[in-house]
């Protein structure tokens, strides 16, 4: 099975994430997408993150009605901070029956050279890149293992969603309905 690994803090998961995942399920050769909730991205500060299992639960709520997309906590048991190259090696060894693809945004591609052992990722994996408005893809965009997707682009971010929650404003239509209902009741952010 061809599995796309969509890594992220998902702090919180929003419709931009879900639309990209859904786009890939319907417009690529991927059989399934695993949304891998990262406990700690080494390029981001941990203090702004909601608890790991809260973010995982929100992704589970967002994906529960789509059999092609599932939440993954695979990085929860790995050393922190989480380095994609280490997680990819672990997942590839744990699930040798699958062919894994790395999914990332254009913002991440632009900073890929800052990642630990990024050369190994380019050498061993196919990388599917969805473009983000106002981000330069950088000089790796033409690399043979990189595929730039003609996917929808959105001006939405988890930072924007958190800011709205902090200011007690509606996030309806910015996140999946189940996520919105959970956040209204549990007030994880704000």
C-alpha cells in the first residue's frame, strides 16, 4: 500500500490540513494518508503547543469519517524532539509492507536544508509538496524526488485559529465540525 505521511503539529488541525489530505487521497496514487501528530518539531517552540493527546484527539475527530485518512501517534514513543528522518526510518522498518511518501507544505520545502539529514529524505523517499501562498519553494523544488502538487491553496493557519479562540471568536468553518464542537466544550486554547 502507498501511504502518505503528513507530519504536523496540528495545533489545532484545521480545514486547510483536511482539504490537502482529501485532495491527495482523490488526486494521487496514495492509498491512505496518515496524519502524524508531532509532539515537538525541533524548528518550533514547544510552549505554544496544546498537549500531545489533545492534538491527537482533534485529528482523530477530524478524520473519523474518512477511511482513507487516519490519525497517527507514531512519534509519541520516539525520542524528542522529533526528527522526520528518524521517524521515516522507524516507520519504514516497522511497516515494510508499505511504500511511504512524505507530504509537506511549500514552507517546509523552503527550509528543508535545515532539517536533520535532509539528504537522506531526498535519497530514500518521494516527497509530495503542496504549495502555500507567499512561500518560496527554494532551490530543491526541481529535485527528482520532489513532486510539486497542483493542489488548492489556503490562507489559513493554526496560528490564526488559535488567535481567534484566544479572542473568543468563532472558528466555525475554519476547522471540521467535530473539532469545533470539541473545542467549544473543552477550551484547550485560549
